[in-house]
C-alpha cells in the first residue's frame, strides 16, 4: 500500500471515529460523498490542490469557498486541519477511503454487478438475493458492458462470479482446443495426408 494511501486511510479513520463520537456520522458521510463527487468532476481542482505553486492559504480559501455552506462544521474543520498540515493534496483520497470505511463500519458489503444491458427490477432482486448470502446489508453498484454479450459478472470483495456468455465462450473454446480426441483426430488426418 502506497504511503499516501495509508495516510489517507488514517485521516479517514480519524474522521469516522470523531463523527461517530459526535453523532453526526450520516451527515459527514454525505459530506465526504459530496467532496468525492466534486473532486471526480473537477480535475482542475485536484490539480490545484496538488500544485506546489499555489499557496496553502489560497488552497484553503478555495476549499472553504466550495464547501463551507454545504457541509457539516466538523467536515469543514477537518478539511481545514488537513490543509493546515499541508496534506490538502490527499483530500480526494481521504474522501474515497472514508466511503470504504463507512461501509465497513456499517457492515455493508459492496457488490458490483456487470451486465450487457441494464438490469430489470426482477433481475436486481435476484442479484440482491444471491449477494445476501455474503451479508444482509448490500450496496449494489451496477455497470453495463456490452462486451460480456449476456449473463452477468458479480464482484464481491475479492471474489468474482463470472456467468457471462463471453466467459462461457472462452471456456468452450479452451475446452475444444484442449480436447484430446480432437488432437488425436488432427494428428491422424495429418498422418494420412
């Protein structure tokens, strides 16, 4: 794990613990989601935070102007402290780390389901039922990838269940190539020819 990633996670954990202690976890979670969304939408903002040319007080003013009236006072004070410690460049990473720690704290399993087309409500219920074998609390992220042709791929933590048609075709092709009968027939035909 890179150094910045460990530092980001420590900051995120401190914020999570403090938010729990103060009884504002849901508000802070919402705030951190807003920060993460804002950073994802603006590469210029991320570049400004990482720039050694832009002075610290200017960066702090930018962050204050963007978020002061939109987030809990605890969140804005946290951002101010991080900036004061000259760590403003990792605020986007802290926001991402916070999201993961929040889910972990709540016992929520994140699952990503990839399908060739959007899931219907009935299919979504079936996927939820399948994933609920891992946890009662599931956050489902849906992705569409036409390359899988059909079926689905479910990623839960470090486990992946690939029931896509593309994967089945690959397995079928691999089986045909490895089939010893096919290889014998091919060698017999070459011997005859």
